[in-house]
C-alpha cells in the first residue's frame, strides 16, 4: 500500500518540481475534459499552449495579459511573505484604474506627454489608498484583512459603476456605460508597432528585479519576512509588526493600482464596467505557483495569461464556454495544493500495519 512519511526537512527539489507536476496533471485533466465535451484534445491543447506564442502579435497579447497579473502578484508576494492576507487586490486594481482614468479625463489638446506619468502615479496612489483602508482597520480594530479586503472589492466595483453610469458617462457614447476615449497623449507608450503591449511589461519585469533585491538583499525585506514567519522573533529583534503590516499592504495596493492604471491607459483606453477582469484573484494563483519568488512569478504570469488567451480562443474557435479559463485556473491551484504534499512528505510503498 501507499503511505505518506514525513520528511525530516522540506524538500527543496519538490518545492520547484511541485508546480511542474501540477501543470502536467492539469493538462491531463484538460485532455479528459476536451474529450468529454466532444472536442479534439490535441486541438484544445494547441489553442491553450501553442496559439498564444506562435507569432509576434500573439506574444504581444501574451504580454498584455501577463503584465497586470505579474504586477499584482509581486505586491501580493510581499503580503503573503509577511503573513498579511490581502485577498482584495481586485478592488485595489479597480480603484487604481478609476484614479488613473480621472487624471486622463483632465487632458486636453494642449496637454503634454508628461501626463502619462501623472496617470500612472494616480493609479499607484489610488491602489495604496484603497489598501490603506484595510491596513487601518486591521491596525486600529484588529479587523480580519481577508474579509475587509475582499468586501472592499465589491465596493470598488460599485464606485466604478456609479461613475461610468453617472457623472463620467460619455454624452456622445450612444448611452453606453463608459467614459469618453482617453486622448492619445495620456496612453502608455507601446513597445512595438502593430502590438498592444506597452511599457507596462518593462515596468513589471523591472519590478520583479527590484522585489528580489528588496526581499533578499535588504534589511527591510528581511524584517518583512521574519515578521511573517516568526512574529515573536521579529518583536525580539526590534522589528515593528505594525510597520510590516502597513508596508505590505501599501506595496500590494500600489502595484495593483499601477496595474489598473496601465490597463485603462493601455489596452482599454477608457473606463467601462468591464475593467474588473479577475486579474486580482488570478494573481493569487500566480503568486503561489511562482512560489512567492519574483522570477518564479514571471513564469507563472506567462502561464496564467496563456490560460486567459486560450479560454478566449476556445470560445471563438471551438465553441466552448469562456468559463473554461476559470476551470483551468482552478485546476492548477487545486493540483498545486495537492502536489505540495510532496514537499513535506515522501510516498512510501509497503505493507499495511
């Protein structure tokens, strides 16, 4: 019979092999799903894993999806390593988009390109302010950050709906709930002609490098992680748990707000009720599949963006529901949690006791 035997220490090899095994199991289950739905499994896998990378334009679209996922995941990694459970990055993403959109709407024909910086900064500050509500309630009243941050997501969505259905609604928009299209001067610069990928992709990659330096090469990053792993030891060493809380949530909110700003000042180009795309929740999976490591999350963000694009293509080319994207995301997380058992346990074959 098979039995699990505790390891004397967590396995470093399985720490990184576990996500690969989880991906393989997800693919196998995906093949079964395609077969059950009467679709060619080979064609289904091609749509998810080959179509998103087969051309320069496809790679650009991959970058468009991966950029917000990576930015949000970087901030969430700081929170989770600090034992601060920010589940409301989607709301911080939305508020960042609203703040950035408000600045973009102020532009006129005489505005210079400097406003792009103001748009992105507004997004960062908006996300930080929204995350600051969670930090304040946790700090002053010991409110659970999981529930508070999650509930604030729905408040943010309602704020967005009020604006695009009300005072910011485009009067020339044929009664559609949307703002006017932002002026070209307010949009983030694109990296190459014929593609929608913009400077946000470079910002996300630079953020990964900066986060690696912060977490593993600075005293502040060390203090954040000690506070999450061993609060008593952190207090003994003189590290402030209150500072760690505020730092984690403000960084996370800032990166989510920046992702929202880049989304509305890039691919979308205006505010609509469809700005919330689920990136804030999907980024949680990105963070854990990437092992809360800056460079691991780069690969995880690319994988997750392939699921997004594959889901859209499966809908248009195979006639499958778009919800298939969420199915693959959930399968990946579920199988990862199961495979993580191998980090602390080894499988043994032997007789029953």
